[in-house]
């Protein structure tokens, strides 16, 4: 599954984990990423992976565009509401 995400600065993806491998590519902006307690800044143009079942969260201090891939397909998240960590509240 490939998803394009765009959000305004200040967005936060709350800590979560899932049974999917994930790779994301920072198209623009910057992400502060916490993978199972290891914190990193991911600048524009970089790729970063997230193994399945690892707790992670992200903060986007500026306007950001991200391409995110997940395997296997995460359709259940979109239809069950389990993707709430991607939604602004």
C-alpha cells in the first residue's frame, strides 16, 4: 500500500504499532521520529523504515509531505477507524 500524506506544521502521529512493515520518504518538511524510544530527525529527501510491531510516533514541526508504504496492505485501518493516529483532532 502506498499513501501520500500532507499536513500542516504541528501535526502529531500518536504512539502506535501495527503488524505492517513501513517505509516512508520525506518529500518536504521534517519529521521528529521516535522508534521504540530511539529518537531521530528525518529531513526532506530521506527514507526511514519502521519494522512491524515496533512502537513509534512522529511529530511534524513544519508543513510536511510524506510518501508512506506499508506491507501487507493496511485497508483494515482505513475502514475500522484504527488509523486515528493519522487524523488531526
